[in-house]
C-alpha cells in the first residue's frame, strides 16, 4: 500500500475547527502526485508528454474529525482501471493519528491530452505505475475513455 504521513495544517481547517472537506480532496490529490513523482512521473515529465491526470468525479465519505496539527496517514490504492489505462478510479483513505479512518475518497479520472483537450491512453510505463498500486477488494475493470 502506498502511504505517506502528512499534517493537518492551519490552512486545512474550517470554521468548525476541523479539517475542511476541500482539504481532504487536496490530500488525496497530493498522495496521487507524490506516487506519480516517485514512479518516474514528476510534473516535468507530464509537461514533456503534454498530458495530465484529470479527475472527473470525487466521492467522499467522512467518519471521524481531524483537528489542527494532527498527524494523518494518507493511502493510495486502485479501485478500478480500464485495460488501456485511459480511465481509473483511485481510493485514498485518510487515517487519524489514533489509527481511526477519518475519510475515504474515491476519485475517478483519466489522462488528458493538453493540446487536443481529449482523453488518451497513457504511455506503457505510466499504466504500469497504476497497475503496481494495491488493488482494493472491490476493484473493478472500467470501460475505456478513448473513442
């Protein structure tokens, strides 16, 4: 399982003194980009290839509050993938410092050609990176996004 420890910082808080819903989405985005960077796809490589990840849907379930300066663990797993890699569903679980699940984020997306502004298949090594992720118990094969 790919995971990283992070901190719920000042900018992550909302008026109710707990982590804001948008901050959970930001942490899910951060873990995706950390994974990609560590697997040969830092931002510069995406610029060179002229593609980028695009999220088309996020689904969040909340379980426990996260408070200011609390250490959290953010995980990344693959919950769905098309055979050609053009469409994916990634799951990020966010755990509090006491080990309790605070939130689960499912993000569905694909790869955007930044010039044509359409979905494309990823290079084989990028597909292999997604395939190397831990598969969730409810993993499903997704249809291709390429027409």
